[in-house]
C-alpha cells in the first residue's frame, strides 16, 4: 500500500497544504518548526484513530478553528511502482472535531465514525519517543496496545470507546457518592448497573489486548534476537488489571467481588481503581524488567523490535504492507541502528521520512525529496477543498 496524495485543512500548524508522495522512500526535509512531523502525524491519525503525541483531538486542530480535515488517496494491490492501472485508488477523508465526535468518509460516501476506518490505511511509526515503550509509564504502553489492536482487530476501536464512556460514567457516580450528592439509593442503583457494564466491556477489552500481545510476542522475540545478534533474550508479557480473565472462561463473578472489596476506596477517591485503564505489559530482557536493567541501546533495540513486530503482524493480517513513518529517528540513532532500520525500510512499499539535517537524509538516489519550506510558503495560495482527490479506480 502507498499514499499518493495527502491534503490537510486546519490540521495543527497547517492552514492548507497538499503533498504528493511516491511509492518507495519520501523525505520531508526542512528546519525544525516547519511542521514536518505534523504532516506524517496526519497519516498516523487517519491510520490508527489517534496520535502518539497527544491524548485528545483538540491539539490536532489549528488554533481558532472548529475542525481539521485530513484527506488521502491510498493505493492498494497492483504494482508498487504505480504503473499498474488496475491498482485500486481509494480516497479517505477524516474530520477531526475540536469538540465532539470525529467523522470519516470513504470515496465521498456517507459519513461514519472515525473508528470505522481505523486500520484501512495501516501505518507503523518509528519516532524519537519509541524508547519510552520500554522505559516510560504504563500509559505509553497502553497507547501502543490501543493503536495496534485498532489496526489488527475488527471492533476494537468501538469497544475501547464504549469502555471509556462507561468508565467515565461510573467514576462520576463514585464522585457523587463521595460528595453525598443526590439520592444515595438512586446513585447506588445506577452504580450497580454501570459496574456490570464496566466489567462486561472490560473483560472483552482485556481479552482482545491479550490476543494482540500473543500475536506480537513471537515476532518480537525473534526480531530482537536478530537485531541484537543473539545478545540477550527479550520477551513481552501482558499484565492485565483483570488478571482473572487469563485464568478462566467466566471471570465476571470474581471481578465483581473485587469491586465490592474496593468500594470504600473507590468512593473515597472518586475513581475506578481496577480495570483495563490500568493495564500494562512488561518488556523483559533475560527475564528481568528491561526498564530497570537494560541499557539505553538495548531499550532502543527492543522498541524497534516492537514496532517491526507490529509491522509484520499487520502485513500478515491484512495482506498489504503498512506505510512506514520514520519521524526524525536518524538523528537519534547510532550508525548501527540506522543501518538496521534502513535495511528494514528499504524493503517496504512506502516510507515517509522527516529530516532536519542533510546528514539525516537516507542516501537513496531514488528517494523523493520534498522541501517543506516550499510547502509552507505555498499553503495560503490554494483552496485544499478544490484539489482533486480521485477515487473509484482513477489514477492521481
């Protein structure tokens, strides 16, 4: 798969811009502060439903605007050199709302939720923050799990959204009880209902996350062994808050008993003390927690292995290679790891690279070099909505 055209309207620092890409390596080149990362972040948002950089939609919308629009022409099947007229071209349009639900359209069709198009244009991003997958707090690893599952498992994005809404409602009732607001009987009755839904959705979410970790575990182990030349054994293990899910077919009763035991503490603090919102997975090196015992170089290699394992899982599941995004990674890597990631990237259908210094540009004579400063200078000249975004099998 590859993207031939990206058009943005009021996304991040871009008022309006159109970028044409080619199969193979595309380099977005220019000084820091021009919005290179924002361009590839837009691809990530369309692909995964969110960004690894922020936890909400608001920062994705240009300041003072109510919404941002992302449009891409994506090519699937056929030849990756773009010469096959039978290659399918699909136009995807995503509207990011500063507040409210995010929407999407395929080939100018009916409006649907963003979650319904997650994974249809799969991508895997390699970023300077990847080491945090090993070293940072559980929220970073949950974000990776959510993005991975959203692209690999049908229905995951919708289930995650439903669970988040249930968790928010249950926490609100806990706060009401703690502050003695409203009828205690009515609030308790509502809490019982929402707790049941919380457990039901949480068990389903935990099982899907366990499936994702199981899918990634073997390729992660093998890729790390190859990248590290056999120096150390790396593994990943799921650490669910609902640990009972992994031990039986009907864990709901045991989990319900946990909530009864935790009830006073939850009311006192006004938060959900257990549940998938507290899940984590451990990254182990020779059986020990990598974040405590691994060197910086080893953590970088494990992070690369995780992302490469995700790439392999998506390619096998969907039958098409994801778009590879290399966001300012070459400035952060030593020469050995540069070679490793370049060897991986050069074998893919399409790679989007951001680089601030000429020394960070991959030395590939066939690379499509895009001057971001020139894009910035032109962004106010045209109306993005008037730029053709062909679909239905036409060529761009």
